[in-house]
């Protein structure tokens, strides 16, 4: 039986263990430019099999929260280069999460103070995070405008360009497309946010079209063996819903199979919450089988509330990688702690979003403590 601590391949990436740091929004990049403090934070966690960066906007329009980093200006790419250099110096591997928030944004964060964009002009009943006069706080998202079909090639191109510069200029080992948690690509896939009547709405094929165009562009930009994707078939995060997710997501993974991706990352249940949702049944094993039966050879990465024992069970049940979120906020040496069954530090919710080193780079590792 494979163990959580055994090496594994994910496309072109050779990983020394199966423990992944999940993408985690921390809002510590003023002006969307990554800092030296972020380099220290990621480098502290370099013993993970793979680090996935926090969601990183592919364009100004893709930005939905204060002080989240971007990947579209030279200063942002340079800022990320110091992060990837620091991780590599500690022997780690890091991919960046390519993010367009769609309707989960606010006019204050958008270019020219315009409305955020979405498949349809339906507001999400959810909050974004703004910083006003130095103080962070949550605010209702703004009502979006529906994207014109002729704008979509520009968004696909933004994803492709961000993927290319992530690998070629910012020094990332690869990229993960954020197609989860009610952001733009998830909005296009799910009927609760997509009521379009053109080639990007209606049937499953149409609703998956933008995602698949993006995946082809990103795989071309970063290389397919350096490209992953994150999906969340049933999460209610950011007010997203689809009445029939099983055939939708089985179609999506079957279409992804021939692309030769590094990995497929699946959030099982409500993001950061319940793994089982009584009103949203879903068979995650069937999803993996659909991908494998279609010839998909990427690593299968699972996420949501795993601990050491349940993660090992998941590996024995057919997963290749397990991504840990909140435990990685508080435990820079999570691999060592899981290996030795040491107690875990508890994350402090008050310092999740925004701020400085406190609750960010000051969680002790076993050696220091
Ligand atoms: C928490 C706060 C803000 C953003 C996600 C990128 O849910 C996020 C996110 C999480 O994927």
C-alpha cells in the first residue's frame, strides 16, 4: 500500500511525498505585489510534496479581494520570483493558482470602478474583503454585468499568458487553474449563475466550454504536465449551485483526460466545511473513475478536512495526493508532524486575512518549539 510519505509523480513534477499545501487566500500583498514576507511564509512550508500558492489574479478584472496578489504586471512577476527562489532554495516545489473571480468582486477593486463581470447579471449573495483607510472588512459583492461572447477570447488569452509568465518569468514549477468555489469558471459551469442562451450557456457542453478553452490555453502556456485544475462540484461557497452536478463534472473530467494534465484537485463537499451535504449528493469515487476510464493519468488530489489518518485512508482508496488548508496555516512543518504523529498547532482565524507576520510566519515548527 502506498503511504502519504511516499514519492509520487504529478505530470512533469516529481514530488517527494503526497502532502500538498492547499491554496490559501491571506491578503498580504499590498497593491497585488508579492512581498519578502510571503517568500518567507512559503519557504517555511517547502517540505510539502507540493505548495499551491494562494489564488492569484490573472488580470485586474480577475481581482476580487483587497491585497490578493496578481500575475499580470512586471512588478508582480518579480515579486513572485523572490517567492519561488526562496522555496527552491529550501528544496521545495510551488505552482501558482490562476484566478479570475468573475462576479465575486466589488466596483472598488475593478478597473475604472466598473461592475465585475460574470456569465449572467446575477449578483452572488456573498461577501468580499476590502481594505479602507488601512482597516480590513467584509462587504457585499457588487452586481455584475454579463460578459459579451466576444470578450471571452480575451479572458482565455489572459489565462494563457499568465500561465506562460508564471513558469517562464516568475519561476513557478507549474500552475493550477482555479475552477472552484463559485469563481468565474465555476460560475460558467453551474446553472445558478449561468443563464446564457449562447454557445456558453444551456447544455453541459456549452457551460463547460469556457473552462475547456481556458485549460487548453493554460496547458499550452505552462505545458500540460505542469498544469493542474481545482474543482468543487457541490460546494455552496460564494452562493454557487447547480441542480445536477454529477453528469456535469463527469463530462468535464472526461474532456480533461486527453489533455495530459499534472493533476486534478477536487474539493469534496463544502469548501472548508462539511464533507457530506444532504441536499447535494455526489459520488466522488465515480468522478475519479470517469477520469481514469477516459484515459486521464494525472494525479488525483483530494481536499477537505483531512487529518493524518483520513489522508492515509484516502491514499489507500485511490487518491494520489491530499491537500491540507487550515493545518498548513498553523503548521509550517506539517509533513514532519504527520510523520511523527506530533500534535498540531491550532490556526487563529483572526489573522487569516490581512495583517503582517503575526499569524502568518510566526507559527512554530517542532524544531524551533
Ligand atoms: C477565502 C477567502 C477569500 C478567497 C477560495 C480563493 O475560496 C478563495 C478564498 C477563500 O477559493
